[in-house]
C-alpha cells in the first residue's frame, strides 16, 4: 500500500491542466441542448406548442394525440443534435438519478428500419421498479412502476441520449421519487400564496417558488483518491491525522483558483451552459481543495432537476480531468464540511418577489405578511424542517466548524428585528386613523427597498433572511434539494392557509377592515415567533440551554430527527395539502432510516478492514524494525543498550498498546454490528447503529491516527491528509 501511495502522489504531481475550448459568448450556447421554447417553436406545430406551454403555465393535461406531435418534433430535434437514444430521467429515493436508454431505432420488416418515438413513449413508460427503495409500498417481486413525463421541466440531450424528466410512481399510484411530492407541494404553496396575494393585488394568478442552490464540493486527484479505500467506498476519510497546516490561515478561501481546478470548472460550466443550467459563481471555499459553484435562481422544480443533473455531470467531467469529486458533507476531519445552501423565495406572475420590500407601504405590508408567515411556519414545524436535512453524512457536518447546528432557528438581522418589535405594539382590534398612518409611514413605509446590506450574514444560522430571500443553510451537499423544498413549501402553504382563515374571520365576524385584520394577526404571530428568532452564536452551550427553554428541538442524530416524519401531526399536514398520503410518509421514513443503517454499516466494515488489514500489519512491520534495532544495540553495547534504546523501547510499547486497542475496538464494533443486523425493528436497529456501532469509529480512529504519527512515513500505507488536501 505504501508503494501505491507514493505512486499516486508522484503521478498526481505530474498532472497538467486540460486545455478547454470555450464559446466566445456563453449566452450563444446556453440551452442549446435543451428542448426549450426556442427549439419547440422550430420543431412543433402551433397547437402542440400551445399545449406544452399551457401545461407548464397552467398545469393542464396534454392530449395523447397532441403528445404524438410533440414526441415526433422532440425526436427530430434530438436526432439533429446527434442523439440515438432516449430515456425517462427520474429521481428515485436512492439519492441518485436513474435512466434506462432505448434506441429510436425500430425495424418495420423486410430488412427496413426507421427512427421512432411516439407519444405513448414520451408520456409514460414502465421501468423495472423492483430494486428501487419503496419503504414497504410494494413487494420486491412486484416489479411494476411507472415514469410519467413532467412537461414543466424541459427535455435535454446529454451525450447521445434524449433525457425526458419524469415522475416515478408505483402501480398503485404512490410516489417512489423526490419529484412527485415536490410538484404537489409547489402546487399547494401556489394556491395558498395566490389567495393571500389577493389582499394586495387582485391581478395575481400564480405564485412560483424559486430556488437558488449553492453546491460545495472537494476536488481530489483521482489517483490519490483511488489509493484510499475509505474514500472510494464511503466518499469520506474514516482515518487520517490532521496535517500541521489546515485551513487556519484562511489562505485558500476566495484565493486564486488552482490551474487544474480552473480547467475543470471551465469544462463543467461549458457543459452546464449546453444543458441550460445557469451557473454563475465559482470560487475557492474555506477548506483546502474545497470549492463552490452557484447558479442564478430558477423555478424550484427546474432548479431541483438542474442540481440533480449537475451532481451527475460533475462526476463525469471530473474523470476527464483525473479528479474525484467528493460531495460528502464531511470528507475530512478538522476542516470545513460541505453544504448546499438553498436560497428560497416566492414570486408572482406579475413580477413581484414577495420576500423583497417595496417602495410603498402597501407593498411592504405584503412583504411583511409573507416574511412573518414564513417565520411562523418554521416555528411551528422546526422539527420537520430538521428532519428534511437529516442523513448519516450530514450528521457529521451539523454543528462542526462553520456549519449550522442541529437546532433550527431563524436569523433576520437587527433592522428587521426592530421593525417586528414596533409592529408588536400595534393596538389589538381596530386601529385609529392616526395609528394606522403612523404605522404605515414610520414603520412599514420606511423599510428600505433593498435591505441586502442591512442583514449581516450569520454562518451559524440554519435559516437566515438575506435581503430578498430565506437561505436554508443546513441542507447537506449530497442531498436532493427536493426533500427540503417539499417540506419548506408545504409548511409555508399550510401557514398561509391558516393566516387567511384568521384574517377572513376578523373581517367577517369582527367587521374589521382588511389592513386592521392583517396587522392584528401579524402582531400575534410576531409574539409567538420570538422563540425561533436568534441572532447569536449557534455553537455556544448557552444557546443550547436557551433553545431548550424556548421549547426548540435539538435532534443531533438522524434517528432522532426522522421520528417526526411519521408523527400524527406531520402525516395530517401532508395529507391535508395532498402532498403525501400516510403510506408515502411512512415509506419515506423507512427508506431514510434504512439508508442511515446501511451507511453506518458500510463505514463500519470499511473501517474494520483498513484498521486490521492495513494499519495493524504496518504497525507490526515497523515494530519489528524497532525490535531489530534494539536487538542490534544490545549485541553491540550489552547492558548499556537500555539507555541507548530508551526511545525505541517506548515506541515498541506504545505501538503494542495501540494495536491491542484497535483489535479490541474493532471486535467490539463488529459484534455490535452483528447484533443490530439481526434487529427487525427498524427504529431500534437505527438507534443501535447510532449509539453502539458509530461511537467506536472515533476511538478506532484515535489509535490509528496516533500510529500515523509514530510509524515511518515510508511505510505508512494510506495517502495522508497533507497529500490529499494540498496536492493541487
């Protein structure tokens, strides 16, 4: 292994950046491999184009006859671009994307063949669903599942394949993917937000949830990564002593992008342009060899699809550049992990961002309505929001370095805190003309149109307002954005429905004017929401104590966090809005709990293998060298050897102690794993893995990392942190 390590280091040092050919203007190639409106206008009839646009904008169904015209135009466009196959591209509950390619080619007899792609092949297909996670919705021997075209996300070409974004459902109609519940949640928040918008603008007919994600990742030379079994099998390092220099100098953050990394980024961005992914920002992140890219925000469903596609494209492009992309939330101990900040807002079809203050008191009252209702939604459902970002990998990140803690809180900044305090003093009931005037002119009316620079960034806040949007910072870098976006849009939809009901009741029963009713309800929400607002350091013990007093949850592990997904209130919430039924909610809980167990199980097996088959034999080999040295000293110097070999004898003893501890701990971990593998109760199994198996990782790592400092560098088998993090 040490030979492999040095071969990998030597090879990585000889790498040269690839030369990338770019278009003069990215705007010229943007979306050229996407069946967007421009392509549809060229390849579809007016009737077919109208049908697709109405499906996108109004959610109307596409007639099967029209679908034949659409599929034919899509096929001709794809073939003109060099495509030979098509696939229904979907997002099963594995966390990855899925696809099954079929050729356009079809025989027609007499040795003849044609290219064929009909409406029924576009609209619906029947892939084998037997091996996808289903959480007990169906039996393994029942393989049938359906993918159905989602016209709101345009088809695209990747390589030589036409990819059609689809939903994935079981034979009985339950969702087996991330997209289906997301689309339902977006529909719910659209309806709820439009109803509230009518208080301010009768012309609003549609509200879109927008999403701008930020993808953090590490780039490691592929040969170096291949020399580490833990990276290859788990996506992170299970062992490795921190190097003398890490991120403490902050010299990597926003620094000059290394040449090889820049070449990779340019290549990736070119591919993104072709696929219509509007990436805009790139930079070095805090940890060595950590980077970030971010797009211009888009409609949430499309943004989720683009992020899922991007994660796949990133890995494929990386191979060309001899890189391994690590998206694990905590691939290296002691330096920053990676997140995927989700920037979320709501916008109307009249061009108004509902979370952006405006120029008039009325537009500001609309802003405050959606702003305060979002905060209230997070307060009511903070535990569910925590569950939406729970995973075995994100558990390592939450609360570490600059990542947010597991306690969900909302940061709004000093200025808006002051505004809410003033609104809290509004008189209960009808406002006097003078009070209403003062309120609108001096409080609501004076919110600056752009407050981006007036709300400081709080890196320890899981959910922060950043000027014209909320940033959900706790989402993990490997996550499918749909999970958090489904929950966020659902809880906001429910809150807006409740808000409208309360306002309407005051208008109808108390004969209040609309503004009076809105101010009265918002005032009560502000009082209730104080518990979730926090401006300080999320890492402090004092905040943990304070959060407990406020009644906020602090679910630090995935098994703790996921329980709320199958609570009566959560199931009723999703059912009431048609986002998920009870079967779907329970299935997702089982799938995520099982995924947690499997991740810990794999890491445990890999760690045991490396510790016993790589570290211990190396330690014994070095110990034998020391023993040989001591024996030689004794032969030459006789009794004087004890003084001369004092350090060697101490090392021999320490190595033996670490070897003994490693073997003992690995045995203990393995026995615990075997015990909980037999457990049929999934909750008990996950809790056992969390409390009995996983804690051994830290202890085993401690002894292995101590040996790394003692053993001759020439013998050490695993590529070290300094080589992984500082080889550019």
